């Protein structure tokens, strides 16, 4: 990691620790009730032992100066040996935790491991837990689910909604403003991509009969908008409210025709597959090569799928550089 990135992360964590410590010094209003899509969670006292499940949630308390007693293992992208991303491990280390307690819930929630962590609260704001999962988790500790719908939580909402249970609402607002300012500053360095149309898609190269397009309520799509890109109205119109992405038949591939850029999983070889396909090859962005490919074994794909207050500072330079590289093919 570059020294400048290390310094930036150090500043973010140091500031967050100071904010978190100050908040814990002054007890918030407890008991409090936190409302979410799965019900209402009552917290009798300020939680001290925080567990998180799902993607990204663990970075929120860490960024606010609170080290979770248990977190979910990473199930995609390139992680460290303990199953966490490097920016998460660095945040744990700065809070004095060298060996985080990691739940391996690759094949489903490990309720026993979560229970053994003895949490006071379980944060699952960005997750896809079911009503049944929620009931089982709630038997272990008060659990805070997603506010609107499964997996449809932007990084800003994930930060603020997780912070409510911790009594750190003001600190979370400040953190969101700080990261938003960082995004604006970094994106301003790439004026050539501002206002370009783009969509985050998923293509299975073994079966190109359909593909996914992520909607603005999904964090990967909303992050592109944060960076100054725009999602065309014809793609927004695909959203029928049923899920955070829409499945589109390749027969309707023309919905991608007006895109300047496509962001997708894959690499340069994937572009060859696209350009050889009878339908995908007709997309102007594919013809130009103005496609941002994210390697499935990289940390960047993880950070772009689940942007957090920790992953954004760690990877935004690399992400913007890739977007700009693809945008150069527009000329």
C-alpha cells in the first residue's frame, strides 16, 4: 500500500476513534427503539459488544472507533488469510485487535459462533437475512436489519443506520460528510468522466442469454453516481421494485446502447468474449472497448460492490483510474 494511502487511512481511523470515544463518554438516550424492515429492535442500554454480519457492516463501527467482537468472513474478492480485507484488518489493528473473531458464514449464518461472541447487538443493515434469520439472531442479541429491503443499502445509509444502534448518529453524519468530500475531491481530478453515462452489470460468460443491471438503490450503482457518472433513464425504468438488480434478456441488449461506459466483472479476455458474441458485440461500448472490467479475485471488485467508509479511501484512486482508462476509448 502506498504511504499516502496509509496516512489517509490513519487520519480517518484516528478521527473516528476520537469521535467514538467522545460519544461513548456521554451516554445517549437509552433504552431506544430502532425500526427497520424486519421489525423493531429495543436496546435497553448502549451496546458495548458489537457483532456484525453480512457485507460491509463491520467497517462502520471500526470507522467510528468501535472494534466488533465478531464479524462475517469475506465471501468474494481477494481477502487476507483471516478472511477480511486489508483495510478492515488495518482498522482492527489500530484499535488494538490483532486477531479479529471471524464468523465463517459462507454456507449460512453460524449462529453458534455468533452466540459465542456474546454480543450486545448484532448489526445487519446491509445484508439479505430472512425473517427466520432475524428471529434466530434476535434470540442471541438485539438485531438491527436493513431499513428498506435486502441488499438495497447505500454506503451512506449503511453508515448512518448502523450507527443508530451505537448511539453515534452525529459521528456517523460527520463521517459520511468526510468521505463524501473525499469522493468529490478525488473525482474532480478526472473531469473527463464527469457526466458520462454508465451502468454496473454482471455477465456470466458461460451463459450470455441474460445479464444483470444494478439499480441505484444498490451500493455499487449508487457509488458510480457518487463518482459523477449518470445512470440513463431507460435503465432506471427497468426497476420494478422487486430486487436490487434487474435481470435482462440478451434479446433486449439494446438497453445498453446509450451507455458511454459499462462496469462489469471480468478482465481483458472477457472483452474478447463480449466482442465475439453476436448480441453483445452490437453494444457501442463493447465495440469501443469502453468497459471497466473488475477482476473477481481483486480487492477492487469487493470495494466497488460494497463501498464502505474504510474501503472507499483505500481503493478510490485505483477505481477512478480504471474508469478513466475505459473512458479514453470514447475518443
